[in-house]
């Protein structure tokens, strides 16, 4: 009987121990799951990276806290090449606002995903590694990829661009504002007069779209309407305006609408209605191409018609000049003048040539070499006009003698023409651009700088010297014994 009671007592203890282990394991799993949920829900995981790539700033927190509409982000990756930094940032942002959610998918596994998400997404805009940010309430979307996240700077010493930072947070936060804001900044491009076509302005339109502008074309012969809140781009027209089109544009500018105009040296010299519009802003075209004096080597590169203009301090260029972003290239340019010295309109130079002369490109057997009778001097290659209106408002206009600097992707990459364009559009638009003051995160860990080598040398030399000294003392004592 004692053995039976002993056996039962032993089994009872084993059962209690086993039950305790099961309860303890269950509690440990529950605690782990709760901790994992709390960590992901409130983004509690510490960002220990040197550049804190997944940590958002107060500006992003403010955007997330004030989202007026629900937003979902589709993170598309090639399987096996997921961007962990991007996912970490998305996780933290989703934890900050119930109105922002994200999911991870792949076009390789789900090739019809993009068309199912939105029918207005362009195929070329969505790649296997991109981020689709969509608001169903507003119907707007933004597509971001690695080209949006990388910040480049120009190294004057090597004359090359290098990756200086990552702007995941800035671009995603601005995209959230873009897809949820009530009214998006817009830019209109005039069409119907032989202006630069969509194929020629694709780089310009993509640049503006990446900086959260909506770009659309307007044809005034097809009942197209203009809005003074949206600047109008007139890009190198080949045919003249009709009378009613001129009246429409004059009504637009009379309400404070702004213009950005380009006129290349090969464009028609006489377009009476366009010329009348330009003259109302104090602009007068000069026929011919500007050629730099060969001895003024700072004013051109490779060829005297490839001008490197001097940037004049204006409201458009002030920030560029302050940051040293003044290098532009005009591959062939027309010059302008403001013959009427008037305060209304107030015309100021923006870009000027060095010592140069003007050649007639329509002259038979024309040469680029200087000849007697060529007009010589320093010429205005871009002018800015401010026209005061009767109601006290102003209409602004910028005219440029070269369209390539605004539309050529190679020039975007090798000069500061895209920065110039963005500053010009921002100045001409009455709406503030969607641009948040979020600094890029460092791309390269800064090298450790040692102000003085004295302490490191002492730290390296002193230990072996002390060891040798201690050894010498020990040997000396042994020899004395």
C-alpha cells in the first residue's frame, strides 16, 4: 500500500511539473506574441543604425497625424531583394496613424497587380521595385522608386555627381501630402502651335511629377481653359496664336496668371500675336544665335555656341547662387532685350552671356566666325518680368532663349538645370510647392577624425613599455637573490 501511495505521489509531482512547464511555455509564447504586437503596433523597435534611416522626424509625424484621407502603400519588391530600410520606415509610419497602411507584394508573382490597383497608372511608371502610394478618396497616386530616394550632390573637384544621402522619409511624406491634399499645384503646357511635343517634354513632365506637380496640356482652340492659379508654359511655338487665343491668354495674365516662355534661336523670328504678348511684358526677341568669344573660355564649354551663362541675383536664382548651384549649359541660345526702360513692367536679367556676338542663322553660307557687322557685347539669355495689374496684383513672366536646359535629361544630370526649373516654377506659381523641410539621411558613415595623434601614440607605446619595465624590475630582483 505504501508503494502504491508513493508511486501516485511521484506521478502527481511529475504531472504538476509537466503542467507547470506547459503553463510556463504558454505564458512565454503569449508574452512574446503580445510584445511583438505592441512593438509593431507602436513602432517600439530601436533604430540603431548610424544614419537612423527608419526614424521619422516631427514633420512626418505631423503629416501622419493630420491625414485627411485614408492612404495605402503597396511595397513592390523582386523576391529576395526587399528593402529592409524602407519596410522599417513604413512600419513606423503605419504605427503613427490608423489612416496609413501598407502591404508587401511582388509583380513577379502577381503581374496584374498594378492594373488591378489603379487603371490610370502608367505601365512604365511601375517597376518590380517601387512603392505605390494611393488614396482611394482623392483618386490620386504617386509611384516612388530608388531614383526618388537617392540624393545626389556635385563634386567640383572630380566634376562628377555622388550619392550624398537618402531621402526615403522626405519623398514618402511629400507623397502622402500630394495624394491627400485638397488642391494640388498644377502646371499647364500650351499646345496647338507646333510647340515642343510630349516626346520632347517627357523629362520635364517627369521631373515636375516627381516633385508633386500635376502637368497637363491645354489647347485653346478646343475650348481649353486657363486658371491663374496654374502657370502656363509656352515652349518654343512654331505657329502664331489666333486672335481669340491671344485674348484668352491676356485675360489669364490680367487675372494674375504667370508665364514661362522659351524661344530657341531656330524658332520663327516673327509671330505677331506671340510677339505682342511678349512685348506686354517688356520682352523683345533678337534674331540669331549667340556665339561666345573664343577668348572668354569661362563663358562656354567645348564650342562657343555651348554657352555657360552667368546667373544674375533675382528672386528665382538667389537660393541657387547662395548654394553655389549656378552651373548651366545652353546648347545654342537666343538673346533678348528690354528696349523700354520702364518700372511697369519691371524687367530684370536672369541669365547673361559673357563677351559674345550674334550670328544670323538664316544667312546663306553663314559662318560662326566673327564678321564685320555682327552685333557684339554681353547679351541677356533669360529675362524676368513683373507686370503690375490695375487691381494691385502682379503677373510674372520668365522668358528663356533655350528650351533644352528645361527638357534635356542629360543636362538635368550634369548641370543644375532641374534645380533652376523647379525654382522658376515655384516662383511663378501662386500655390506653395509640396516640399517638406526634412533633411536627407547620410549615405556614408563619416570618417573618425582624430584631432591629435599624441594620445593614440601614448596609448599604443605605453603598455609595452610598462610591461618591459615590470619585467626588468622582476629580473633585477631575481639576480640580487
